């Protein structure tokens, strides 16, 4: 570690982004409502509309393995993870550009199937790929997606609006992504059928766009983020950017079946896996106190998206806590998946 | 070649883009005025405005060499080549996102200087980096830039508007980029002073944004493109997309000094180098017959950008020709730099 003390590998992705943000943000014009540091940039438009902009680079063997995923799935997934970032702001995806670094021996059929997957995933949200760029001779397949989206200015949900007293919720199940990853790592593609839903969640994430859009329109949420980097990391992003504390109750977490198996393999618990594992594209959000459960029930049924209350927002000075199933409180630490530190 | 007959390496970048375009474009909604296939996508906005969107992925040792370029210059260059694409549509850059694939041992200082270069290049055009994404553990440094821009709908200049009888012009000098490349290849960083301007053009391209914006406002040009892929390739893009032929006169090309040296080294001529060499960020454009030289002179002085008439647009059936200095006509072929076929 000491030898590399002046290299980027000594800093996590989030710390490097912080440094970029400090370098860039002080000169932003007033139309840049949010630059770095949220799920997407927010740029003021006319007539109370904003444009959302985000991007995500995925590199073979770092973010995906070609022996685990079909080209068509890979294309869908690359778009889905970006749509999730737009959804986490309460927005709708509109247009995407795709930059590809292509190894020379990539089969043409792979290429066509991947592009078709990208197109189909976008079409589900009435969104379109309008441009791109190809670079040949890459050692690994590189997929970089730029996604634009739209939202009404008053409906954008950032990471910074949570207040003490807000209730903390998550959509869907927590830990499916990491569960799918461990399934494929242990069994390859011949995994037992009981793990199929974990693998599906990992390879074919379903961005919660309809839910994100609805909760934004209803103005129920004060802060929102997707948990692609892991619940712990992403919850702490909300806490830091909102200037609040939090209490997360592990026993309330909605877990998929089968996590115990993989937790045992690495000497961990299913709770740890679920809290710190990445590659889940559920939405984590805080709800202001006035919103009634009946209103939330309506949102759940209208969006067909289950939600679970998993904690509450505290004043900053009360700190960040994780309540274990045995009742013991420990400090909540960011051990979420950081693509940068391996 | 036969062994790889079903891989992407058998197809040039342009042919693969054609295939993507055919796959994607048929479902575009009316707001997508131009999708794939021009310097930037053009999306309709409100009030007669359009948004321009483009991206460009650059991979270490494929598009740049770290022993040739300083981190600050590299950052500037990555933004400049994208701003050039916006300029080629007659637009102004507005916002960019930057995706970086970072090798673990990249020095933090390199990273900071590169970001500063990016920021400074954007600031020259009153444009801003508002987001990005970092991926660690990459073998090579990967820089992918997404650039948004704006233009008035009626002023956008595409590749498809050239008509027979139009005059063909280019800004600045042709062949500086390839000249700079060969200078560094032959001499490394200790090149003779007389080649400094070639190296500067190669490492520090100056996007012709002011000129592109002005010629768009004056409605002089019928088609425009930047010649980053090489004059021959990019001229043929105009011809194909406009459905016209062309006659290019080699002896009229405005060449920098020093190309002869490198042409001799590879058994070529300075004309060939200039016509087919890439990495130049000048604008190639067609001017409709009614525009007078005095009007063009005004544009030249207002933008402080020299231009040279280098040929004329023909009817499609008359074909694409290159007139050599000895008066001989040959078919114009696309031998421009294609980043995909090495």
C-alpha cells in the first residue's frame, strides 16, 4: 500500500469523485442545479423542466463476465443500470449515447445481440439510443453509456433532502444482486433452480423507473438513491449529503431466500451480505412524517412495487447506527461495493 | 482474415455504425432530428432550439501515448475533440460528462492535472463538466467524454445538405495532425523545433468552434464535418450523405511545412498524408453558390480563421474524384484514419 501512496488506487471512487467535484463545481453557472455527487446531474431547462444526465462505464472482468451473461442480457443491463440512476432522481429516461471499446475478436453476432438488448431495454421506457462511438482494438470489452432524462424541476429527488424524523424505506428485496453474483461464482451457469431469481436480479436488473417517477409526482420522498453501490454506502451518501444521522434495523430488511448459503461460505451473515453487497438496483428513500401508510399503499399498488420500512432518519449529532437482530447497535460503516477499490 | 470472418474486426468503424444505425433508427420519435451518422445527434427542443449530443472514447496506446502527451494536455485534448464535433454542427458546447477507466498505478497528480486540463478547455467555451463516472482496475487509461451542445434549429449544419455546384472549403491547414504524429514517432519528445507546430496541432487541437458557430449563423454552409478521421473519409461522408459527387484538387490543399520528410519515410507523398491522415480538427464545409467572396472574407476576419477553397461538389452520377498536382484525375477513396481497423 505504501508503495502506491500517490496513486489513484489509494483513494476510493467516492473520494476521487469528491476531489473532482471540488475542482469543478465552484465555477458552475446557475443553470447547473446539481453537478457531481448525485445519481445524475440536474440542468435547468425552460418552463420548469430539468434535464438529467448520468453515465456509467462497465469493463469486462471488472463489472461483468462474458461466461456468465448473454450478449443480449449484457446490452439490457448496461442500459438498465443507467436508467436506474435516472429513476433515483424521480425522472424519465429520454436519450442515450453508447461508447464501445471492442476487442478485435468479438463476434459480429455478439455485437448485434448486445445492441438489440440495449435497444429493447430503452424501448420499454420509451427511450432511444441516438448516438455512439466505437473504438477498436481494446483488450477488454468496454461499455460506456451516457443517459439523459427529464423531470419537472419541483419533482426532482436528490440525496440531500432527508430530515430527522423521516422514515427510511427500500423497494423490493435487498441483497439479490450480491446473491446472484455468489451463485454464479459458486456454481457457474449450472446453478440450482432455487437460486434462479438471484441470478436473474444480478444479470437482468429491473430499474424502478415507474415507482421512482410516481413517488416523485406524489412528493412523498425527501431523498432517494439507488443501492447499486451497496445499501450501507448509498445510505451514508444520503446521510452525508443531507446532514443527518440514521438508524437502520437489520431485522426489517426484506431479504431473498438463499443468502445464508453464500454468507456461510465467506464467514459472514446474510445481513452483512445484504447491507454491504452491491449490484442491486432498488431504490432507497426517505419519506416525510406527514405521509400516511394508506397513501404509501396506494403508491405500492399503482406501481406494483413492494416497499419496506427499514429505519429512520436521526439528527446529525445522533450518528449513524445499524441495529442488529439481537438488538445490539453498531456504527454503520460504508463497506458497500466500491468499483474502484478491489 | 478468414479466421476472423465473423468478428467485428472485419468491419470498419463506419460499417459497424451503419449497422447500428439501421437497427436503431427506424423507431425514432419525431424529436430525434438526427440520430447516428453525423458529428452529433440532434434532438428537438422548445422554441426552435436543438440539443446536440456526441461522445468519443479514447484508449491509451490506441488513441494517445502517455510518453508523448502531458496529463494536462491529454485532458484538454479529450474535450477538444468532442467540442470539434459540436462545432462541426454549427453549435456551442454546453455540458460534458466524463467516464474514466483508471489503471491502479495512475499517479494522483496525473489524475488532477488531467481533470484540470479538461476543465480549462471547457471553460474557454463557457462550458462545464457536470458529471462522470470512475472505473478502477483498468489495464489502460480510458477516457470517454459525452458532450452536449446547443444550436438554433434553423442553423444546424449536417453532413447531408451539399448540392452540385457548391464550393468545397477547409479551415486552417490540412495534415498537421498526422504530421505531429509522425514527428513524435520519429523523434519522440526531442523533435527539431521546426516541427513544433505540427506536434502542437496533434497534441493540442484547437476546435474551430467560433468559426463553426459564425458560419452557421450566416447560413453560408450547406454541409459541414470535422476532418478528424482524415479528409478523404470525411469528405466521402458528406458525399454519401448528401447524395453528391466531388472533385478535390490536391494542389489547392493548404499544407503545413515539413510533411515531405515523413511522406518520404513511408514511401508516400505529402498530398497523400494530408488527404488521408487523421487527427486534424479542421472543418470541411460546402458553400452554396450565391455566397460572395467578400462575405467569406468577412467571416474569415471575424473568426480569425483562414479558409481555403479545395474543390467543388458534383452531381452524384459524376462520381468522386481527386485531381493530382500533375492534372491526373483518380477516384477518391476513403483511406482516412479509421480507429477501428488498425
